[in-house]
C-alpha cells in the first residue's frame, strides 16, 4: 500500500480487533494525530508492559490507482508491522479471505476489489535477537527471560548473523 509517496507494509489480520499504525511511521510521513477518546493498554501485545494507546490518526492510502481509502488507526509505540488492518476495517469492507489463493475480496463504494498477498520470505538468519524477543513476547508462547532460552538465542544468532 502507498501513502504520501511511501511504500508501506500492511498486515491484514482477521484476528486483530484493532486497526493499528506504528508510531515511527506516523512521524516519518507526518501524519497528524489526535488524543484517543478511550485510551487502552497494550498488555495483550507485550507481557507486563505499561504501554498505552493514547492517540489515533486518519490514514489515507491507495493500493491501485482506482482504490483509494482512508481508515482511523490507533498509534502504537511498538515495532510489529507498519500498519495492521484488523477486523474493524475488514468488516466494513465486507472482506472475504481465500486461503488457497492468498487473496482478499472486498467491497468499497459498491465496487469489488481483489487484494493479493505478496510473497515476502523471512530469512530467519537475518532476524536479530531484539526482533526475535519482540516476536516471541508478542506471541506469548515462550518465556524469553529464561536463562536456557537466552543462551540458545545467543548461540543461534552468533553463528548465523553477519
């Protein structure tokens, strides 16, 4: 997706109950923010963190020359993805995801659009330990503070990172 002449990675997440944008992206493309009418904690993203969503913004973007849209996004101070469009946005667009074809069909102003997922391969040897910790903490599947786990990640990344 593109906004302010900038390519932006977006995650369409039917599991998310929020529409989110990375705080650094808001600053980089000079979006205007306003106070959030109902601030809420981000404890579901980072365990034991005192992070709060306190602001929001209007984000205007396009995917094709014919598809221009805007969405209200909560600004988050974490590096998860630049944009996460969750169920509120997908529901409003009557989105249907076709898993086998890896594409969404949605409606806007009575016109049906098809958005295909790009195939971005993750090279795990290029993921740094800080990014891995964020990913693990976000998934809450593993306690990264465990000494054995720290030693594993330290040895894994020292052998694979450039």
